C-alpha cells in the first residue's frame, strides 16, 4: 500500500513540475522569442505610453472619432456592487449579450441605434456591424463599410475633407488573411490614432 502511494505521489509531483512549470515556461519563452509583440498583448504605444491593444476594442463616443461595434460586456454597478451595469469593452468580463432576436430590450436597442445612425448619414444603409455586438464584446475591428458610413459625421466634427478620411480608411483596411480567410477589416483604435495624427498635421 505504501509502495503504491509513494509511486503515485512521485508521479504526481513529476507531472505537476513538468506540466505546471516547465511546459508553461517553455511555451512562454518560445512565444516571446517568435512572436514578441503578440506575446505581450499587441499593445499600441504613443509617446512612450500604452494607449490600448490591437486585440481589444475601446469605447469611443465623441463625434470626432470613428466608433466601433456595440459591446455587451458588463461590470459591477458603481451604485450597487451586487448588481451589474453595462461597461463596454470590459476585458475582464468578455461576453455577448445572450439576447435572442425576439428579445424586447435587444430589438429596442438596435432600433434606437439604427435611428441615431440614420440621422448621422440619412442617405446610406446602416452597416449591420454598427448595431450588433460580437460574442466576446471586445472586437476591435469594423468593416470598411462601417468606417465609410461614419465619414460624414467625423468630417463635419473635425472640419476635414471627406476624401481625406476615405483615403485614411483605405490605408488602414486589412485585407483577408492569405486573400481568402476572414473579411476585410479596419482596426478602430489604429484608425483613430492615425486620424489624430492627420489632424495634427
């Protein structure tokens, strides 16, 4: 009995050491050496200060900036910590809304968003990704169509030429991976940082 117990404990300790310490350190070291930027969170820096990540969206509300997709992430309610409240792009609580297409709250929220967007750009159809959330609630990208839809609002707020903004969007549009995987996309944070740079010039 003691012999079997000793063997089991030795095996447990060896496997815990290998899989709990050696393997994670080896994978982390390999990832850091091959993909240093991605292993550190794909952080974006400006003037030596981290302003965000390429992988996690940010909540832009000013008319002077391009807006990302709606986010359904939640966090503690400041008024009552026992409850939750909307906290867009809360990376600690990645989640979708889990609301179905017949849910009254979802239908009202989408209808309100569509009406607001139509008032900003009356002649154009509203891109679906500007009114729907993703499963993670953290998506940093929008479609080129969603970015182009926002051009009139941003151009008016910044007193910039719409053609300049369209060119900026084209410059920051990432194509399909290997030409076939995924869809063309625009990273909202990168676009807004470029927008600030262009406006400063």
